[in-house]
């Protein structure tokens, strides 16, 4: 049986500009139902605790040098 090569078709994301994509993502976040939003917030809290404990462990072990990237991460974390 011969395989036919399917023509590549661009997905919606490939045809959107960055601005359109950002607007679409923002709109979807704004319209999230309470159950999904609660799930995402709980997931985020768990991940935040994990990152904080990893950073604290690295500080204790002396493995972490606070550089530009860490300062930027700390700003984002707040």
C-alpha cells in the first residue's frame, strides 16, 4: 500500500501574530471556570513551594550564586 504525502497545513497558532496569540491566551484565562482556575492555582502553589525548597537547599549547600538570572527569578516570584 502506498503512503500519500499529506500537504502541510498551517495550524491556527502558526498563522497568528504574537499580539493575536497573547490576546487569545488572555481572553481564555479571563473566561476560565472556577473549577479549572482553582486547579491551576493549587498546582501553582505546589510548584512555588517546590522551587522555594530547591532554592533554599541550594543556599544551604552553597551551590547557588545569586546572579542576574536569580535576581530576575526572585522578582518574578514575588
